[in-house]
């Protein structure tokens, strides 16, 4: 890795850390520079502006977030097997990056101020053929007939909320970090069986 690449990577990583912790509006280029161990002029030299740097970081976070989805749905497996693996991957990713869902939702709620090229991310998911596979499975009576948006909401709500609600759940139930992690592992099992049992019709016979 060249010195220039190394410098850019350090700035990106520092920006990612600061943006996730404070959001776009909650931090300054000076804070990012400090986190990277550099001066503001150098940060601006490589990335022109905080907005441009944020756009690159946000797109990278979204791609990381969707990567496991793409890899799972590309596999030559039954739809049920893909769904089970997908939920497993979601919990694995969120265990390692619990602040990502909150960060994404918070920044998207800023509306037009949060600009990123979401089309290429959706294209990667679409290219796996999973949407067509879901529609075909519905037509064959393999899974319950639901709008794809509702299926996404159902899965996302059950996978993401346990991580987003972590501070509240720990406080209410007086749980230590290790105890809550144990609950999350159990929750993953409950969520998997609940979603598979509801979505796949043959499971209810």
C-alpha cells in the first residue's frame, strides 16, 4: 500500500468512526482530522469537503451492510435455507457493528441532506434474482403472499430492533453486557423459527 493510499484509508476510517458516533451534523472536519491524527487541510486536500467524505463513508457502510445479503442470495440453495442463513448473517454482522442500523436510519432521516447512490446497492441485491425467486415462491404457494416491502419490514424489524433497543433492554432488565449477548443469541433462534414458520406455508401444516 502506498503512502497516499494509507493516508486516504486513515482518513476514511477516522471519518467512519466519528460519523457513526456523532452523525454528519454532530461533528466537524476538525474532529475527523484529529481522529486521523492529521490537520484539516490534509483532510480537505484528499476529500474536498466533509459532505463528500460523508457520502463516500455512508455508501461504504451501506455496501458492507448489504454484502452478506448479496452473498447469501447468490447461493444455490432453497429459499428457506437462504432465509435461515440470511438471518444468521444479519445477527453476526449486527453483533460486530451494533451501531450501524441506528446510524443509517438517523442519517437517512435527514432527507435530501443525506445523498448517496443507492441504485447500485439495490442493483447488486436485485442481480441475485432473489426478488423473482420470492414472487415465484408465492405463486407456487411455497411462502405466504405478502408485498416484498412487508417481507423486508418483517425481517428487518425482528433482526435489527434487538440491537437498536439494547440500551433500553439492558436498563429495564438490569442486564450486564454478557447477559444481553446471551439473550441475543436466544433471540436469533426465536426469530429464525418464527419467521420461517410464518412465511413458509408448509411449516404451518
